[in-house]
């Protein structure tokens, strides 16, 4: 079965039809730049272009980088335009996509769902925490494979700041931190999460997951296993499509 997935990020809006039997993109993805400011109207136009590029007419799953309740209502907007807050995103996107059925999910939750089914979390029971280290830090918490949605662990406090302002990959870039320096912050953050949740496994996603060899060996004193995500750039697209498929089946 194929369902369309779209990942809305700080820099790009990326999408493709997803082959849900294999957990892979069925065609090469299409990307448009995220408008700045990233307002509902501008982002919806980008989404329309991506979906239209494939002439897609079926269900569409989308990710959003903030809290999303009931597959539709946006509750927070840390790294996008604040006018998103309280937007009925399902209505907005569905209207822009000529009435196609739409499901909207937090971006890290979507990426986590895909990692648990097709990637580094496959078959893992107990508590698993998937973190996406990008512009912000996204989190997806699983207990025996079931998602606890909208956990927002990137906003825990670290060094007196929002953790994502200190330990995201954007923080590494903005402050020009060495791998050693950044890994120290990440280690402190992971230790805090371990104290709160005692997970069996941390899965680290986002762009830096491709550079795991540069920093994983620098993280010490964490009892849980720490592994890089496997689906990398496409986890959000795949997870968004999986969640849209689930809603489609429930309808
Ligand atoms: C948002 C989360 C999101 C994460 C990654 C955070 O700032 O609050 O909802 O998952 O960034 O995009």
C-alpha cells in the first residue's frame, strides 16, 4: 500500500509517496524551501506544491514541528511562526489539497513511529526514547512499542536553558562547538532523561545521526544503549504516511 508523507521542517518541506510494505519512499522525494516566516498560509502552499508534484489524490500524512492534538490542532510553535498556535491544521491542509484526507502528527513522534517499525527500534520492548537532534530537539517515547505522544522533552532544562537551545545540532553549528564539547552537553541531557525515564534504549535521529562515529564514543556514563537512527532523513515522511494509513483504516 502507498500513502503520501510530508515532513515539514525548519528549512524544507519534503514529501513522497511511501511504500508501507517496505517502509521506504516509493519515488524520489520532492523538496521545497520552507517560507520565512513559516506562516500557516505559506507552509500550506509549499505542501500543495509538493503533493501536486506527484499528482497525488489519496490520503496524506504530515508532520509538524510542535505539539499536535487529535491529528489536527497545533498547540505550540517553538521554531515556526507563532500564528500556528490553535490552527486547525487538518482543515487548513485538506482545504489546500482539494479535500484530500489529512492527518497531522508531531514530527518527532512520526519519525519515532517509523524508527520503531522499520529502523533501529524494531522489535524493542520496554521504554525506548527516540530523539531528533536538528533545529530543535524532538522526542518520541515508546513503552512496549506504544507511543506516548507529544512528550516535548527537548524543552527540559539544561544549563539553565531550554535543552534544545544547548544540545541540538543547530546549537552545535551556531556556537561552533567541537564534537567533544557538544557531546558533553548531549551526555548531560541524556543523563537527565535517564534519571527521569530509565529507558532501555536511546535512538538518536536527525542529520547528525549520519555522523554518529564522530560523537557516540564521546558519551559516557549512560546505562541505556545509544544507537543512531537508521531511516535518517526520511523517517518523518515514512512515519507521517504510517499514521495517515492508521487513520484511514480506522475511518
Ligand atoms: C518542538 C517539538 C519538535 C522539535 C523538533 C521542538 O522545538 O517543540 O514539537 O518535535 O522541536 O522539531
